[in-house]
């Protein structure tokens, strides 16, 4: 599951102010000034001394395996740059540590960055703009080869700040064995109405259709499926109090009230949903496409067949994108910038996006990867991996307003309140939450 962060404006301001008080001692230029020198690795190759840079990343298990493997491959591919990879927890942990390190003047050169946080990091001056690098090395980086639907969060105010790396959408994971035993077609459910019908049949068989945490990423999907957005087009006001934004809350509340949907709350809600699905207590779960490889292993180990599909549609299909992109921090020397850029290009190449997709399940971010014979063969053997690729047709970027991490907290608390109190009025609750959100968005 993809987690979001709650970035505190005060911490960002402190990080920027501290960094602005002086140089970090390496003569680096400020973010937004370009920074690309002539020659792809001119600075990196200007000295016999090997350049060492830090790369900080999020998450463990198969995701960590893939990232460490790629770093090892990069280090072995040349003798000028040494990348030191360091695990920093989940996205929340990673982003908080990057902020602190930036304030202290020892930030990593390259880091994973969850896409919804790109705006606040870029506007705070913590990121190096990559436009000049991409323009200079356009024949190598090939920006137009990245899937267009994944590039929306790579730009902030028209400037490039990241390259898609391990990107995702939420999909529906299904216990096909359980569905067949209940007389249900594993190809479904394809709509909200069908999900409710499946849930009633499963309840008769003593099973729960789905255990689902109140995850704003999933909520964004259901709002999109209803034809709405969580924020206004200009990002300056809430839109989740609209009929399209309230519809998912009403749907969840009603199904939870009837015992057709289990919605745990608290810090362990996501883990509970995963355990219920793995232990065959629930037939469905929503989850990141990053979980395909792991879910296939769980299904095989527990003796059931795994199927995957789009998230069910309401008025239409719709999902947000998620995951991370690779970004370069500002305040680096020219040599460090060149080394960081070379590393970012390597990690996001066609060959390496194929590798990480097959190893983990994250989206293949490049068109050449999807069209490759290797992945076409892979999709035929394991169609579960192709679901998220096909679903990209209905994908949209996530909001990147500075206040959005805090707004997501407000939305989550409101939704949980509506679900915990079956007599609560979702419209009233979301209206009240919108008032709180508007105060943050107006700043």
C-alpha cells in the first residue's frame, strides 16, 4: 500500500531557512538554476577520484531487493561513481529524514519521493530542477518514452523535478478460488453494484467480501470513478464535499453497516486488510500494483488462485497514480549533480524498468518496456501484472498542493467518523471537513 506523508510547513520552512544560511561546503548552486554542464558526465569524469553519493530509498522486502540490485548493477557498470544506498523506512520516515538532513546540510544526492509530495519539496527549494539536464541529454533520457499518464507529477509549475521510477496504481486483488466456491465469476465484480452483489453472496457463505482501510489513495479512486475530484481544478479549495466526493463515503458506510465490508481503523488497518486477504477471510483487497509479486507468492503458499482486475467502476473506471519518482536534492556540487543525474538515468532506463516490474510488480514506466518482447511474454504468462498497465487509461495524477498532505488527514478523519457512526450523515461530515481543508488550501 502506498502511504502518504504529512509534511509540516514549519519543518519545510526550517529546512529551507537553515540551508539558506550558508553553503554546505561543496560550492553547489541553488535549485532551479539549471546546473547541467556540457557533456553528460563532464563533471563526474573530471577527476581520477571516485565520486561517492548517497541514495535514500523507502520500503523493504522485494522492493528493497530490487533497488539494491539496481544500485549494485550501476556501481559495477563504471568506476567513476559509487552510490551508497540507505534504507529509510516508509515514505513518511524517508521524507522526514530527508528534510532533517537537508536542514543539517547532509542530504542524500538522490532520493525516492512519493509523487504527491513533489510540489511541496520542489517549492521549498529542496529539489534540483532537472529541465536543463533532460534537455541536454534528450536523446538518452527520452522523456517522451515515459508513459504520459505518469508524467503529471514529475513537473511542478512547468519545471521538471523527477523521473518516474517505481510507479503504481491501486488494483483489485481477488481470491479466485473463494469466488468459484461461492458460485461467483472470478472475472467480476466490475462495478460498485456488482461488488455489493458479490458481498451478499459471500456473506451467505460466511466470508467477508473485503477488508479495507480508509486509505485516501483508494478514496481518490472512488471519487474519480464517480466523476469527481477531491480538490478544485485550481487546487485552492476542497471538492470532496460534492456529490461525487460523498458517494464513496455513503457506499462504504452502508456496506459496513450491513456487515458486507470490514473497515478497520488505526495504524494497523492496512496490515489487517492484508492479513485477512492472505488468510482467506476476505475475498478481495485493494492494493498497489507493487504487491503483485508478493501476492502471487502468498496465494501459491496458501493454496488459492490469485486474480487481479481494475478497481470496480461507478460512473466510469478511475484511479490515481502513485509510487515514487527519483529526484535530486539541491545544494550539490557540479560533480555530484552529474553523478546523481547519471544514476537517475540508469535507474529509470528501459532495461531496468523491465527488471523492477518483473521483480516487484510496479508499473513499467516506459513505452519501450511495455512493448518489449520480454514483457509481452511475461504478461501472457502472468496476466496479473498487466492489469495496472491497462488501467492507466483511466489514471490521473495526484494533487500536489503544499497543503494536500494535511488535507488528506482531514479527509481520512472525516471518512472514519462517518463509518464508525452508522447514523452519521456523510454529507454533513464532509461539508465540515471541507471547511477545515479550505482554510489550509487558502494559505
